[in-house]
C-alpha cells in the first residue's frame, strides 16, 4: 500500500470539514422545520409552499451529502453539488421569496473552487506517478 501524499491527506481533511458543514446545515434546516429555531415561526405547517419544498429537500439532501463526504465515496461530492445548486438557486435567482445570503453563496463557490483545485493536483500527481512507474518508456 503506497503512502498517501500530502495533497491526498489535505484533501481528506477538506472533505471531512465540508462534511461537518453539511451536517450543520442539515441540523439548521431540521431545527427550522420542527419549530426549534426562529422562535417556532419556521415550523413546517407555518411555512409558505416554496419554503416547504426547499427546506424539506435540503433537510434530506444535506445529511446524505455529509455521510458521503465523510466516507470519501464518489457520490458524496455529487450530492453536495446538488444541495449547493439548490441553495444557490434559492438565494440568487429567487431573492424575493427566500431572501439573500451572499456569504453562503461565497462559501459554496469557494468550496467548489477548492475541490476542483485539489482534484487537479491529485490528477497531476497520479499522472506523474504513472509515467515514473512505466518500464517501457524510452
């Protein structure tokens, strides 16, 4: 078993941090839906239909993304992208209904850029390693 590189170790820690953030977002949505936060004003039966659909979907998708990211499985980032896309659509394209949260949009964007950069570095490392291992190269 080859020793993991520094980039692989840092990528693992990054995925775990995003997983914890996803779990926190899931707890926030569940707290809102059951009336634990917002003074009970965010209870499911008191929400408008748009918020019911969005909050319910995100309350389910975020814990799934958290588990997938924590376990380093390939579908974890895909589910996170789905949850982030829903929130970006909510706060960017429908601010009259959901309000605005520019910091959250910046957070999702920075996580996406960091993920792509990590994947590019890991791809480059594996490409270099594959060239080094080949015995038939001149």
